[in-house]
């Protein structure tokens, strides 16, 4: 029997999850307030998507999954394409956001290493936690290729420089929740620098440098106090300690 590729394993994993969650998935997960884990999404990533929306803009969300981070896109853009390796995941978006789906919203099953779109057709490409699901250089070049001049790539993802967070991801790999290739492709500061060199202009936010301490502490001292501490430490501690980064990369041609 032919051994399954990591891509096949990930496709089957997310397809199963979409099927299991068919009737009870919480599509507001990233919009929950008072949670340090979700704060970078609410405070930075979603606001970046909204701030950069303009009438007539075409946006592509790659690795969109079941739409956990798609609602701000549906609420603020009209010409939308959702892309993912799992058809079940795309079907979940159609089902759970049916009231926001129009004829100008399209869905494409595809691999982010070879995006099936023409050159320079999107104003925005968005991605939440998906950069490790393809070869880093291939994905970067594909995003650059399909963006219009001055178009933006807006993403949020995990940073792999902090050994504490790196160990946690390895633990999930041992448990079978990650494939080896995604573990190796986790974004780091070197990859961010590569995006900066490729695109020309990048804006980076680094967050969650002590989230491994402050998230459990927030259960005791509350969200507001722990968020103030988190913001304080994010401002003074080095970027390699970050849990998440949010990037706006503008294509300068």
C-alpha cells in the first residue's frame, strides 16, 4: 500500500473534523472576548482585514478551514474566494455562513503550493495559521504572484523561535495532531525576513511572549489585568519569545 503523503494526512484530518463538527462547531471561536489566546485575532488580525477593505477589492483566504476566521471577511468584502485542501471544510463555510454567502463568494479546493489563479488578480490574500501547510518558498512566491501591485498579504500565524512553544508543537506531533512537514515549516523570523525581502514593505506585530504563563494566570487575576501584563511584556521582551505574529506585506513592483 502506498504511503500517504503529509498533505493527504492533513486533508483527511481536516475533512474528518469538519464532518464531526457538522452540527455543533462554534464559528465565533476567534471572536470570543476576554481570552488572551484569541486577543491577537480580535485586536490586530481582524482589524487589519477590516482596515484594508475597500469597495471592489478582491480577497482570497487561503487555508480557510471551516471559517473560524472568515466572518470579518464575509462582513467587509464582497468579491471573496475561499481556498482549502478540504472540500468538507469549504462546505462547512457554505452551511454555517449561508446568510452571508452571495454569488460573488467562490470556493476552491486546492493546494497552496500551486494556487489555481491567474497572475495579479487579488487585492488582498489572507491566511490564519496556514503557512506551515506548504513549502515556505513555494507558498510565498504563489501569494506574491497572484497579488496585484500594491496588494497586501495579511496573515496571523505561530512563531517557531521560542523553545517553549516549539516543544509544545513537537508534543502535538508526537500525539499525532501534526505532521512532520508542518512541524518543520512552522514560520520563524527568518521566514518573515524572506517575506520582507520579497514584498518590499512589511508591518509586523509580535504578541504573546509570556502567554504560557499569563493565560493560566488570567483564570485567577482576570482577563483585563493579564492583558495589561501581556501588552507590557510584549513591548519590552525580544521578538523571538513571541507566540504569534501578525504580518501585513505589501507587494511593491
